[in-house]
C-alpha cells in the first residue's frame, strides 16, 4: 500500500500513544483531546487494515502488528526530528556584527552578553564600540544600537527602550550644596557631554533637562566639557562637578552609593534604537540578536 496524507498525519499521534500506552497521556503530550487520539487511531487502523492496539478498560496495549509498526515508526520520527533540529541550528550559527557607542557597550551590553551566550551558544556577536556618536554611513554591521531620535534614512530600526536623564554628583560633595535652593546649579561646575546626539551644541543636553525641569535661570555656558558621557560621569564621581546621567547606564553607581541624584529624572529627547540594513532580519541569527535585545530591554 502507498502512504497517504491520512497515514502520515497520524504517525506522530500513533508514536505517542504507543510509547505511553495511553490515549489520554498522548492527548496531554500533543495538546489534543483523548477523543481525537482515539479517532485518529481508528482511522489509522482502517487505513493499514489491522488492529494496532488492544483496547482494555482504562488502558491500551500494542498488538503484535502494532509493536512491529511502532518499532519502525519511532526511529524514523526521531531521525526526522534530529535532522530538522540540525537544519534549524545551522541557521543559528555564525557571527553577527554589532556596533554601538562605547558607554552603552561597556555599561549596559557587556554585562548582559553572558545571557545571550547561554541562550544561543553557536552565535558569535562581534561587538565594535565607536565614538560618542555612531557612524552608520558605512553600513558595515548587521545590527547597531544608537542613542538618537529614530531617524535613520535607508535603514530599518526598532525602538529598543526610552531613556531618562538626571544630574548626579559625588557623595563627598552632595552635602555641600542646598540643592533645593533657587539657582543652586549656578554655584557648582556643570559637566557636559558635548556630543549627546547628532549636531548637538556643547551644552544642549543640560539646556534640555533644565527646560524640562522648569529651571530657567541656570547659566549652562560654563563648566567642563567632554566628548563622551561616561567621561563626564567619571568626572562627577571624582568631585569635579555635576553631570547629567542616563538612567540605564548609571544604576550600579547609584546602588553602590558612588553617585547621588539631587533632582528628579526627566525623559530624554533620545531613545535607544536597534538599527539594521533593510532585509537583515531575514537572517535567523540576526533576528535572534534583535529579538533578544528587545526582550532584555523590557526587563527591569
């Protein structure tokens, strides 16, 4: 006889019922009803022309023909599943080139990469940290993570997570200032990240936070200037002045008491975006990195 679609469709159900010697347990494993298992087995027996099961009250046994059929069917299904597994895993092997800004790579991404490695041991992430602003023109990446406004002509992007900003200062200098007094920030040096986003003026981030906080009488054209945000944060921890911190990159320092936050946070004008060339997510391993980033970004 020839194999037909009805026989092929019932083989997985037969294998489970024969292995477990129970229609109800097979139903639980396959997430169908016991009645559906019973009906499929009746149809299969009608197709092959023999009784595969001996049915008894509350249990079933394999007939001699059923045992012979099971000993043939089970290794075939196992080999098929193994082959499909190898095919699927081969799509999740190889390297993914990831670019981002140094502060985000060092403070946020690297501490989480072990989790990705455990989940996808055959995907190798090649991480490249660039300057304070990400250069996307070369497009020599599979995935990039940028802190920006979400405008990436010629590329696709996914919003990864939003960001909050707030001033931070060294604990040694926290008590030297009455932070709630009017104009308090005029009496301390401001530490600037001069390139917080593309085409920003050197004091743009401070001016943005002050406007959002309704502090309109603070002179921002003073203090110390750095071309990377993590340098400004380090300067604040060293007691040089007050820097604006990104919440996602400063949690450890606050928890360990290395920095203090005298004011409330405000949502940044920029967010973190996953950027990739159009069509890049057709690659299963690039899709895996993309989806993993979205998943962990949602975690507290």
